[in-house]
């Protein structure tokens, strides 16, 4: 009896070790592989061809279903969180604050979101230039006046104009980035892991065996 239990355990471990994930394409084709990552648009996986392990990808739109051997081998990206703060919206992923460059990299896997943030990036640069120049032009005369000098209020007026011009540009930037983040987050799908295989011990009058049901 002990030998039977050991044999069954070894068979189960062996089957579990060499079993793989299965990607079911929308045309019904099945790919035996090891899924390594799933993002908003693409599934990354490894396949064995001619004894060589090859890493490749497939668009989610081409996949009907994924049957996982184990949920532990897949990593998925986290959603990006938008928080309204005094200076506008700030963006976080897993509590890490993202600047524009980090945000661009975070949504790279989603083409629509990536394009939106690329467009917003140039707007953001213009808003930073205007607000920085405007702040300096306003601040310099004020500092001069506080120091007892003769302030150039015309310079301050021009600076105020720069600051005013930067406001609608910043609002447009925030609108584009919020749209990009919404597109990215909506593309993230929570994967439902399914146990691909089921072990059953069959005991008959003349046979004892282990069956693997898919």
C-alpha cells in the first residue's frame, strides 16, 4: 500500500512538473506553453520548439482563453491611480509616484494610452516653460520692491500673462493624461485562473492507476 501511495505521488509530481499552460486562440488552435506575463494588450509566453525554449507574444485580441497550470507563474501590471492634489492630478502605481516619463513607460504596452501621453508630453513641456518664465518675471520685480529697489512692473505684467497662458495648457495636459490612464486601466483585465488538470485515482477490480483529466 505504501508503494502504491509513493507511486501515485511521484506520478502526480511528474505530471505537475511537465504540464504546461494552454493558450486557446480565437480560431480554436491550442498552444502549449508557459505564460510568463499578461498586460493590457499582450500575452507573453515561452514555447519549446525543436528542444529550444523560445520567448514570444500574442495579442489578447487573438486569444479566446488561457488555461493555467498554476496562477503563480503570471505577472500582471497594476492599475494607475489618479489623485487630485493641490497642484493638479498626481499619478501612482503601487504607491509609487509617476512623473510624465515614468507614466509614459508604464502605459507603453497600450498603444492608445501611449499615444495620448506622448501628445500630452509636449503640452506639458510648454506649460512648464511658460509657468517657470512667468513665475520668474513676476517674482523678480516683487523681490526688487521688497528690497527697496525700483521694480519693473511691466516685466511682472508680462510674467502674469505667461502664468495665465499656462493654466489652460495645464488643464489640457491633465485632460489628456486622465484619458490615457482611463484607457490603460480599462484595458487591464483580471485574469481568472483555471486549474487545467484534475487528477483522479481509479481503482478497479484488476487495475489501479492515475488519470489526468483536461
